[in-house]
């Protein structure tokens, strides 16, 4: 016989959601804003991390929705089962978009540099 949780808000998954949805992404933004110089590798890493965090957030939101269905409190249902839950998916979508933008930026810069090197090498021959 399983134990029915009294609320989603006491679950470890909820606290992990807060960590991966707010604390870590804004920590990444702080690092990127405070650095005067940053390598392409670091930007690529942070962009991939943003995508990974978005995936984790979506997984946790789905898990919390399933848990909320079995709890007795109405507050859980309001946030994780009702139409309001759609709004919770906007933050991971935003972070995924930013991550894709960061990766795209690095790849575009790399391709621009490679194209310039190609033309320079071709004219020097």
C-alpha cells in the first residue's frame, strides 16, 4: 500500500524543479554577465546545459503533475493539473530557446571564421 503525499510542495522533485528552473539558469546568466571574456567552448557548454535543464524541467513537471493527481490538496491541482500548468512550461521553453541561440551563435561564428580562413588560404595559393 503506497503512501499518499499530502502535497507536491513537500516532494524532492518540486525542490529540484525550483533548482533547475530558477537557481541554476540564473546562476548561468550571472556568470555570463559578470565575465569580461568568455571562450566559445564555455558558451557552447552553457548553451547545452540550458537545453539539458529544460529537458529536466519538463520531465519534473510531468512527474509532479502525476503526483498532484493523487494528492488530497486542491492547490497542487491548480498549479500542476489545470490549465495554469501550461504556464509552467513556458520557462523551460524560454531556457531551451536561449540555449539553442547560444549554440547557434557559437556554430555561426565558427563557420564564419572557417569561411574566412578558406578564402585567405585560397588567395594565398
